C-alpha cells in the first residue's frame, strides 16, 4: 500500500491543476467502450453511428484511430493508452487514458484517465484508485467546461478482529473554478475491532462525510431542521454545505460511548449555520434530517466515481 499512498499525494496535486479546467461526451457518446488483452486493445464499438472510422494504428498498450462525423465532416483522433501487457477493462487496470482531440486547430479536449493499485497480503486487501474526466472547448458539457475527479484509499481486512479503513474524495466542477456549479464530497470510515474477549468482544466505528454544493449542482431551494438547535432555508444555486461525524464505541470494553455531530450551512444566503451534537444512544447511527436527494447518501463507505 506504500506505493499507493505515495501516489495519492501526486494525484492530489494533479487534481488541483486540473480543477480549473473541466468533461463532456466524446464522439462515441461515452468513454470506456474498449478492453485490452495482453496489451492488445479492442474497441467494443466498431464505429459509432453517424461516424466513419479509419483503420486503427495499434501497438502494445496503444490504440489510435481517426473518426469523422458524417454530417459535419469534423475529424477526431481517439487515442487509448495503457500498460503494454495489460489485460482487463478500463477502471480495473493499473493505468489507462482515453482521449479525443478534434483536428483543425479547434480548442477543446475530451479525456479520461483512470488508475488502480490493489495489493493483497493474507486477509488484507489495500486499494488505491482514482479517475479524472475532462471536457473542454468543443467537448464541454452544455455551455461550460467540466471536471470530474475521484480518489479513494481503502484497506479491507476480512480477518476476525481486523480494522478497516477508507477515505474518498469526489469533485465535479462546471465552468471556471466551478463558477457555474460545484459538487464536492469527502468521506472517511474507520472500523475498529477490539481483540478483547472479556466481558465481550467489542467493535467501534468512526464516520465522516462532508458535502458542498453550489450553482447548478444545487438546483432546488431546500431546508434543514435540527429542532431546538435551529433550521435554515436555502435558495437554488446557493453554496451550501453539510457535515456529518459519527462515532460508536458502545461495544468496546471500558469505553461504551457514542456521539453524533450534524451541521448544515448556507454559505451564500443569510440564514447562516446550524449544528447539533449529541451523546445519546443512537446518535452515531446517522445524521439528523439528512436529505439524500440533496446531499446523496450519508454513508462514508460510498464507492465509485460520479
């Protein structure tokens, strides 16, 4: 896992560089319509409907073809790169990159880069995975450039008494630095299993979720109500944020404690911030008044890119 952790910092830096750019449909309508076997790349779409395709140039871990849109005559180059001995599908490979470039000195790029490293040692499986999608210029989403970034570090141990961990990051931005819309989610989960057996084998969990939405990623007005701790109302397109922290140590010998913290904030409007902290039983089971339609799942263990 050490390689993955070292890579994570580099990928994070790349994510910051890319966040000012932005992803839209390629000429095929989607990415990932290909697979690779022993370094030989094969597309699952012979040629997209409405396009004409030239004979591909191929090599170990390399594929490139020219695609021409029949109605407009616009030409694109589709390029796929992966490890020269790779076998599998995109998203399950150590590295792959697929891009579409339009010829004629036209500004824009459609690109998807994916990476994954999985290390297994006995009952422990450690995973680092990430993906970045860009759509700029001719490949933009509607009127805006778009960026999608996903990163995850996961440790999953199936042994009794083992400790699991995952930390994940999602970012979708529309427009320059997310001016037209932004969806950011950060989550982590730690499962702690005590090895003691007297009076009872114990377990503990810690969860954290942060979600921030703005612009087109917050399409509707909404409310959050924490009862006596207050309520807020936000307008569509406001920049809003939710935080959930939960810890359950109720089954661990000598601790027997759980707490939950929920916070909602309208960073654009005037209704401000509300939060609630509780030590009562059940406080760690989930955030108060969490709207899954607005914020997505409250689970810190959510997986996969956008």
